[in-house]
């Protein structure tokens, strides 16, 4: 079946550090890929998405590129801020099927 | 405000009891999804409705049931509650079912079973 594997957390970085959160997927077909973010005490919010190979999704300084050859969708940000502290979820969607989420990566940014 | 409304925000109840969680989807969205988020299980898909009909079922216990009403709001019923049912329950909605349509999530209902 379809699945998403995320790098395990928690991840702790200093402010202005470079961030990478790894995400790889397994799917029977060509899924759309998503990153969601969950701030403390809130629901999940869509951060960015890509719907086909080589697409780059970007939002709020975050980027992720859909790599079909490596079945990956790694999340990156050049300079993180304290306000980026949250849990990040990678997800895939194939056709009319439900969104399948990874286990989430908790990110903490230290001033 | 995401446009998806969940009530109540918090619920504390005793084991063996029954509760109902309510979700109003974003205006125009026909699909509603229920997820359970617990510390050790991550985000688990429970069930999906599309325009009043059940479309997909995930890891939903037999003690749990859901429905979507003609006005598109949905309710998740949890019965014979156990301590292990304590979790955050999220509702999400989407306008269509296509691959590129992501979900809009509500802020969740935190259920504590004591």
C-alpha cells in the first residue's frame, strides 16, 4: 500500500540554521505530495504541495521538490526562526484516495 | 480560522460513557474526514464521507461510528469509552476528491477519558 516515511524527531536547531526534514514515499502510481504543519494547540495547516515530478512547492520560506527518481519530498528552509517550532507532517494522495500521513517530525528552534 | 469548525474543543468523560463530536466543514466542501491523533500512534485515519455517503474506512473501532448529514456537517460517535481513546480528534474537509486537493483541518477536539 501507499506509505510515507519521515525522518524521526525531535529535531532541535538554533535560530537561523538550515533545516532539512527528510520524507520518502511508496506509492502505486503518481501521487500528489504535501507538507502540513501543526503549531502547538492547533490543527494541521497545509504548508506546501507539489502535484507532479520536479514540481517545487514553496511557502513562508519553506521549499520541497518532488523527486520521482528518489521518491522523496524533503522539506527545507534556509534560515529557521523560533516561530517555526511545530510538528511537520509529510503526506501523499493518490487519485481519490485519502491523504496518507507520515508520523510527523517535531521541530524546536532555540533562540 | 480555517473554516472547519469542531465542537467541543475539550471533553472530559468517564470510561464506559458515550460522546459525540461534531464537525462543520468549510463552506462548499463535500468531503469530510475524521482522524485520531494520539502520542504513540501519530495521525490515524478513521473514516471519510462524501456528500452524505461513506467513502472510505480506516482504523475505526466498532465502538466508533460516524455520519454526515444533508447539511454536510458530520458527527463522530464514540461509545463504551476506554482510557486508550483519549486523543485529539480532527475533522478535515475538502471540496473534491482529486489527487491535488489537500484538506482543511479543524482545530480538533481533545478527548480525555478518566
